[in-house]
């Protein structure tokens, strides 16, 4: 499940490139698996494990969900940029195919990604999509792969300047891929401060600050590859001796992948419905997260001392079921990506529904909301539905 972290919400290209990207994602699965196992093993060796099975499965489930839902968001992820480049680009020339053109494209993508990411923390409707990436209370490589299914829907707006100046979709897509792959390794607690590197590049130390909900850390360090954007625009915060507390305000406290993607949207809809001010019904979508109309009760003040780790008990049989179910869903996910170009849209949509339903069942069992027998019955129904869909 290829991460498109904060600054990479618009990895796009033409349809043949999309097929290539899908294959890259499948090839990347064993690479990410090795990275996660290596980090887990090293953490055990030094007595500082940063993984929990339930949280890691929830993270990776969100990663899978973000990729299969591209069936519905491909127009935003691919089409709009390509159309804009074709119709309104000011320059079509060989500059972008030279090594310095590629370097410039990566730099400019990272710059646009900074603003996309920053406004995703400062605007309610964008935060509703981006919140998924921040929900984990752990911080490790699996957190990097916890990605947002709705992020591309509005994110494309921030990258249109690159189409206007003529960066071809091919160069843009690969530049975005370079930025996103860079960001995977900075999601770890096992790498300390790196001196001068921390002052120029996004690093584990810088990104730990970004994922923390501490008052001194929150809404800082948005840079994807370079941290210099934060230093220039006043959003940089150095990591101190204060331990990072990860997650969101308030914590999600759920392994449900569907709820994780929808809960902030629902809260915004409810507030827009309840307020008597028509002006506020519009404003609420563009105000910072946590803002509420004056005729509604303010949200409770966040108290970090009351944050507890969401970790429902998992009997041994649930652990075994969770691991096996996840591996089967991962295999289905890989097969879907590999063969998706041969499916019709309706078939792809139904398979997306089937995989999503499987991930929902998995989350329910891990959370203790569903017993294994009932989950197996639902899995059988989902498998029958998927089999009929592709037959």
C-alpha cells in the first residue's frame, strides 16, 4: 500500500502510467514488509518496541483502502492535472526532461506539498480527509502507510501551478513518487536527532513533532522532503526533551476503517445542520479544525494528561484471526491492483466494496465488537459476492 503522505496527495499521470503505478505498489509490498519487520526486530533488540498488532493492522488497512478507492478518485488524482497541463501549460519543452528539470520538479512538488499539507491542518474540510494519517497513537513505519482515501478530492488544487508552468504528467508523477517514498523512513522513533540534517531535511525528529498533539508541537513541521519551508514560513518547531504524544484531538478510539475516514466529515455536517447561521454553515468548512459557530457549545478543552492509549484486549484467538484475515485481505488487495486494468468500472467498484467490507469486519473483531464466528459468516458472504462479481 503505497503511502502518499502529507505532501503527496496528487500522484498523477496518464492512464498507462496509472497501470504502472499499480504494479509498483504491488512490488513495493514486500519492500515495506521488510522495512516494518526490520524496525520491529530492532525495537525488540534494543528494548523499545513501537508496534502493537492491532494498531499496525489498522494503519495498513487504511493504506490499502486509500489505494483501492482510487477507482473513484482517479479523476482528481490523474485527470484534472493532465487536462490542465494539456490546455493551459505556458511551456512545453525539453527542460523538464533534463536532470536539472527533474530536480526542479521535485523541489517544486515539495513546495506545493508544503502548502497542501499546511492548509490540511488549517482548514476543516481538508483536515476531515487528512485526519486519517494522524489517528495512530503509535509512530512507526506502518504509520507512514496509514493514508487518506479522500485526500485527492481537493488536493489537486495545490498542484495546478505545476501544470501551468509545464511540468509534464510523467515528470510530475515520478517527482511525487520520489517525495512520498522519502517520507516513509521519517516515521520512526528509533532514529534520534541528526544534527545539520535536521535543519535542512524532514527527518524522524522533525516528523515526530508533526505527529504529536502536545501544545508545543501541534501543527508544526509540514515539510515532506525539506524542512526549510517550515523555517522560511514560520511553522518549524524543534523536538525538545518533552515526549511526543501521538494521535489526534480527541483520540479516535476505533479500529473501524470506514469510521476513521468519515467521523470528521460527519461532525462538520452535524454542526452545519445545527447552527442557525447560514453564514456559519458555509464558514465551518473553511475555518480551522475545532472551530464551532457561536450558537453551538464550544468543544471541550484538550487535556493531554487525560490521554490514554486505545488498546482493547486481544485474546490469542483474536490475534491469530486478525493476522490471518489481514494477510488474506492483503493478497486480495494485491490481486485487485494487479488485474484492475482488466476490470470494468462496475466490477472494480464492487470489488472495492468487498475489500472494504472485509477490512471493516477485521477492525470490528480486533476491537471486540464482533465475535470470530460471526466474522467468518460475513467473510463467507463477502467472498461469495466477490466471486460472483468477477465471474
